[in-house]
C-alpha cells in the first residue's frame, strides 16, 4: 500500500511518520515527487485547504493522497491566525516572526485561550475525499519557551500541563497534539480503506 503525504515540510512529515504507523503502508511525500507543483492554499477553512491538497496530488500521481491543514486559533483575536498561521508575519514562512507578531497582538490581553486544529483529508484517485479533525485546547504564554518542535510550539501550553509543546520531548507532544489526535483517528477510520485497496 502506498500513501502520498501532501507536504514538503520535514518537521510535519516527521510527526506524521512517528504517529501514523500502519503495517504494510509505504508513506511517500512530495519530496519523492520533485516535479509536483506547490498547491496554493487559498481555501477559507482548514478543511478546504486539506482537501484541495489531497485531491490535486492524488489526481497528479494516481495514488491515494493525504493532505492536512492545521493552525492556531486564538480566542482574543477572533480566531487569528487561523488558516494564515504559517504565514502570519508574511512571506517567506518565519516561525520566530510569527511568534513575535502573535505575542505583540496579545500584549496586555488577559485572555490567552487558544486551540490548535488539524484537518486531515484522504483522497482516492477516483476523486472521493474524506476529512476528519483533531483539536488541542490550551493557552498562549507571555514569552517563547523551549527549543523542540516548530511553529507556535514555544508559545502553546496544552490544557492539563505546564510545559509548552516546545519544552516537551517529541514523544510527549505526539501523545496529545492536534495532529496526533487526527492521525490516530485516521489510523482507525482509514486503515480499512487503504488495506482493501490494491495500490
């Protein structure tokens, strides 16, 4: 069985490979197909972006493809940065700049509630696409803490913990993150579909 993961982000790919371990499944990424075009993430929702990536790459390669779109939603900012999480501070993607902008926007704000969301989409070559979602609730710190992870991990403390994702080892983060929750659900819901497919 082959599954194409719609990403060139090595951090994201590492997380997916560490969590989505399915017997007999060969995981490929866009790095295995250097001629594939970048998919413009112009959807208004995480689900729209994830489905677009999965569908386009499945059509281009003839393989089953999994796309994901994820990001941070901050309550006091009416859901910002949301679908613009990766490029919150502009192009090119700069994690430190994104974090600095978020902290500046939250300066003096007592409400630090936030959630990470991850929507996964599974597309088959025939065009059918399924989606599911994982969420992780938490709070935003006053300053970055920790050196692990990527993105907003240095600012996000999940509910029930005192450490940011960036202060946790990967195994701890992968036990509770939004992406981990979505991937575990994918393993349960989608493994039978992949196992029944001769590809």
